[in-house]
C-alpha cells in the first residue's frame, strides 16, 4: 500500500511535468515562428535599403557620364560641320591641308602639349584622326603608315550616326591608357553623303574611374577591368567573375574584394555602337549592410531568449496551479484504494489466494510470450535494417558510374560522335546496371535463402580491375577534381589465370576498396591496383597514399557498422568486402601505416583445371515471327518490350491492364501472351488463369519485379516465370522455352 501511495504521488508529479513540458513546447514553437518572421522581414528591409542606396549612387555616376558624353558629342558635331575641314576632306589626296586646317579648327578642344585637361568641365581631346568615306584611316602627314593602335579607330563604311567607343593607346611612359573615342561623320553639303569622319580621343573621365566613400567605379573593356583603386590581384579576380557570368553582372553580382563582400553591377556605355562594347562597372561594399543584418539578428535573438525565459517562468507557475486539483484528487483516490484493498484482503481466503496466484502465473506466462514475440520481431527488424543499409550502400556504389556517364553524355553531346568512346561509356553503364540487378538478387538470400550451391564462373582479375577503374572514374577523378583534389591511378596488372567466383560480387569488392581509398585522400594522391600469381592463388592488391589507419582502427575496420566517416559512412563497406572474400574461399590482408597509406591484399584460389572451361549461357536467336499480346500497366516497360519484340520481327498488340488484355485476347488470335504480374484490377496471374480456361494451349510468360521471391509452382497457369529487369537474351530464351513447352 505504501508502494501504491508512492506510485500515485509520482503519477501526480509526472502530470505536472508533462503539462509544463507541453506549455514550454508551445512557447518555443510560437517564439521560433515569430522570430523567423521578424528576421526575414528585417533582412528584406536591409536588402531593399541597400539596393536603393546602390542604385542611387550608381545612377548618379551614370548621369555624370551621360552629361559628359553629351557635351563631347555636341562639340564633335560642331567640328564636323567646319567649312575648312569639309573643304579639305573633299580635296582628294590632300592630307596635309586636311590636318593643317584641323589643327586650327581643333585648337580649342585639343589638350596642351603636356596632355593634361585644363578644365574638368570642358574635356580636351588627346588626339584626332580622319577616316575616309570607306571607313579607312587617313594617316597624318609625316607618317609612312598607321600605328598599330590606330587600327582600333577603323570602322566599316561610315554611317550617318555618331559612334562612341573606347581604345587603348600607348602612353609616354611605355604603358597604355584607355581613351574614349567619338567618331562623327562629315557630310557633304551638296549631296548629303558621308565623305569622311573625324575621330577624337578623350581621356577617360573621373566618372568612369571613380573611387568614392561608398561606390567604386571603373570600366570593363575587351575582357579587361580598368579600376585603378583596386590591386592587380583583385582586378583579375573581378575580371574573371564578370567573364564567367556577364548576364548576372548586369543585374547584380555578389563578389568578394580583398576578403570583403561587395555588390557588382555593370551597364553598357555605348549601346548600338560599332565599336566593341564597353561597360560602366560599379562596386558597392556590403560589409556595413551585413554588419547591420547581424546586429538586427542578435537583437531579435535576444528578444526571443527573453520571451522564452519569461514563458518558462510563467509556465512553471501556471502548471503548478493547474496540477494542484489533480494532485489532490490523486491523494483522495489513493486513500480510497487503500481502504478497498484492506477490505478485500480481510475477506479473501486460501482458495481466493490460490486462484489469485494462478491468475498471476497465467498473466506472467502471457506477458512472457508477448515479450518473446516482441523480441523476435525487434530482432527481425534489426536484421532487416542492417540488410537495407547494405543494399543501399551497394546501390549507391552501382549508381555512381550510371549517373556519372549518363550526365557526361547529356552534358557533352559531342562525345556521341565518338562511337568508340560512346560505346565504351554505354558498356560501363550496362555493367553497373547488371551489378545493381545483382544487388537486388541478393534480397532472395534474406527473404528465401537459396539452398542450392551457387555456380561460380571464371573471372579474370586484370579485366575486372580495369572495369572497376572505369566504373569508379566519376568518383576518383571528376568529383575529386571538383573538390580541388587530384587523384592518380596506377595499374600494375600482371596476366594471371582466372579465378572461380561471382564477377559482380568481386567487382563490388574493388569498388568499395577504391571508394575507401578516395575518402582517405581528401587532398589527392595515388591509387595503385596490382595483380600477381603466387603458387595456386591469385593476389589482387589495392593501395593508396592516404592518411592511413591507427592500430585500433585497423583492428576494428572489418566490424559491421564501424565507421570513421561519421554520418557519411554506413560502416558496411569493408565488412561486406570481407564477407564476399570469405564466400569465395579467399583471404583478406590489411597493411596500413598512419600518414603513409593503406594496402588491401585479396588472395583467391585459382580455378581448378577441371572447372576451368567456361560454360556458355544458352542464348536463343530470335525465333520465327509470332503474334504476341503484351500486357503491362507501366508505359515505359510496355514501350520497351514492344520495341524489343518488334525489332525481332514479331507482331505486337499492347494492353495496359489485365482486363484490357483479356478483352484483346478474346477479340484476336495470338501465338503467345507476355504479361506483368502486379497490375490494377486484374493481376497477370489471374488473367493467365482466365486465358488458360478458354485456350489451354496458348503459352504464357509472366514478368514480375518480385520474381526472386516467387517460384513458378505458385502460378500453375503460367508456362515461364521471368524476373525484371529482363534483358534481350533472357527474353528470347523465355519465348523459346514457352514455345517449346507448348509444342
């Protein structure tokens, strides 16, 4: 009774704790949602303010540039209307007169001899040249030919529109400087035709190469960024970013300059010009905005923590108040129970005690059986979980070459033109798909163990090693290079006699060991595969130059579910390798030294001379053309079967479920029926039973993705039971077997 009272008291305390926990959970969820919404809103406001400030300052720079360009363009048009220049240009072969008149007309716009612009509001030209009506350069008197940089001034036949561009000209110090080029057409007064053009070169203004307190501005021209306020390394990094994403740069691109975040924006300065495109580039620092975001985030988190603390305190008092009546009721109930138990104890006699003891034994026995069933179920679930982890591990390994080479073929269509390379890629994908099918086949070993001994076939280790390198190439080469690591593969493969084994399982062993080697070399290294013959055994080695193992890890690495990769690993790879090697009557040796690498040596017995002959699988050639009914509810599978059978010369009729297939059979005449098992409405075996009732002699093939878990004896109306995925040779064998059975 005292124990019962303590239990009731503990129950009341448990109620209070649960009530307080529920209230705390509600407070935490509501607070988290409010904080999330507040943080998103604050970040949106900061981002909007940042965008407005950047656009305002950048538009100011563009306005200054447009004003300057309008001033220069107006002065150039005035000069193009000069009578002296026009008259000199109309005189053929008179460059001396042309440039002499130009020196007089352009004295107010040309810079002084030092090359400096004396008035920032009245830009002065650094040089001038003339083009003829065909757009060719008219050289200055005293020069034999045009300078190399003057080739940038040449345009196609002159147009009526003024052209704006940029060019790099040599400077007095041996370097080069960027100039703004204005090409203005000169039009004859009598004909209205373009008789030439005047080219004026102005130094790049302050608005183009601006460095203010906030925004820094420059020019991007001919894939080169001109922004003097930045270091050469920073300019090179920004230039590469603009080249990589030019469209993103025109809408806003986040970049880093000297370790600080910046917003980069580019806008073309000479749209529609025949000169190469030039862009105004603005660089706006984001450090202050990000600091403001962090400050607001910490404010919100502080307020949230305060709210949660207040909520916890309030929930404590509220839970105490609400649980007080319950605790009182528990006390009263406990007293009533004690009194009732005392009364019952006084009335009970020996027989009642015996019956009570018997009832307790029966209850204990029932609970023991239930507990036993629970333990058995838990053990089954644990075994199923381990198997599922292993299957997922193997499937992921098999999918690496399939996805890698498929993506390579899709991303590089030109590879398809190389038939030899494309065929090699497709063969690798097919091999990986076979391995994946072999992984599924192992499910039978768990669900329905195969009592018959598995027949091993001859396996050539040299070819197996070459296939494994090809299958894992996306992992050890492409993914490693994407992560900044370079992994080399060295093959030291001697020709050794064949061993007896399962090729897909041994290929899985090599795949796991290569993947482990890649994981052990995050900074790159070398993987070496060796084969050699020792007595009546073949030795296959996989070595890496990775981090190696400690002695403790080396002792435990073959244990199931032991992993040093954290959440990235399942701990099943090496244990499965060890199991496969043992199943092949082989041995696994491991040598590892910390910091120097690891070597796995697999020793397998050679195939005995009596078993060395390779059994060739029967593969029927396509038989005579047949009228076939194909019933399949999955469209991709149905279309695939139709294409294969049609290619073999058969006449194919399709149905998408069992009822439709039965209707098609009743309406037509068919030599053979090929059907899926699992279909909505009427399943394939039900349809087969119905067909056999009306036409017992019609051969029926049943395809199922669960073929590994069924026997043909379970489907008496079916002549051949085939498992998916079905390959062309297997499908031909099934058709031939079904037709022979019906003959």
